[in-house]
C-alpha cells in the first residue's frame, strides 16, 4: 500500500507570492491533516479535512487555507508569503474513525 | 497555547541502556496518545500509542506509560540502539478527533 505522497518536496518562493502544496493520502483514508514544522516549534496543527469538509482548524491566519477533493486528495495554499512561513509542511492521513495518523515526507518551503 | 509539552529538547544515552522520554499535557479531554519518531528530511513515523483506558502499552523494545492523574506519559526504549537516534514527538488527541496536538520533540542520541 502506497504511503502518503506530498508534492513538491522542495520549493523556494519569494515574499508576497503564494504557494500550493499537494497531498495524496493512503488509499482508503478519508481524513487528511496538515501540519507545519519549524525549528523548536514542533508540529503545529493547521487543519483537517474529511469528506471534502474542513473539520478542525488550528490557530493560523487566514492566509493558510486548504481543500479536499472527492478522491480525498488535498491541497493547502499559503498566500502573501512571509519569511516566517519557511518551514516543513507535513500532510497526514487516517482512516475513517481511525485515531492514528500517518505522515508523508513533507514539503520543504523556503521563502526568500 | 502549548497543550502538549516535551521539556527535554535532547537526551543522550549509551547503547544498550534504557531511554526514557517524557511528555506532559494540560488538556484533560485528551484520551489518546501517540509517539512518533522522525529522522531528518523524512516525515514522522508512527511508533506506539495508548488510549486513556490503559496505563501501559508495550511493543517490542518500546513501552509507553500513561499517568492520567499527573497528565504525564513516557516512552521507554529498552535496550537503546544507535538506530533509535532521532527526534521523538509526543502527540495527544481526543478519540476520533484528528485535531492532534504535538510536543516540540526530544532529540535522542544513542551512543555506540
């Protein structure tokens, strides 16, 4: 069974630009969560989608948004990028009713 | 607010000895706890979990202990191996709610 796949793995953007990151969950998983990891901050919860609906949301500004498609694939978007948005963005999926989430390898975003 | 705390940013142990990683949480609603292991440039890998109806869960060399009254959990690795060197994240959630909160991580180094 293929794991969680995230694209792109690495990208560099300029301040003020926007970025879209993509995530394909494990086959059969309908819940997709997004996390931001920065040095010393651990994993900060961004949001979680289930059946194309945002079910939970963390404490991030509105510049961070996401969506989920009918095939459970998900995208997250960050608009008006700031230097502080440089981080590893991790996607995780879980099965319906499951409590364990499984992570992809992440997308490294550098904002210059 | 940091609902899950790992107060030790790093831990160094000798190969063959026990590694004990600690985690505290503040939200008494949490009833499902997990440990993830993360190598550089990879996504976190699920290690072991425990629900609040138990106080111990064991899987090979890894044992997680939960003290609900103290809102404390710990991960014991016995015996420690050099391949265990990684960052370990503690996570907590409310059962069936994928809004999972993570600690800042503890970097474990196992010396040969």
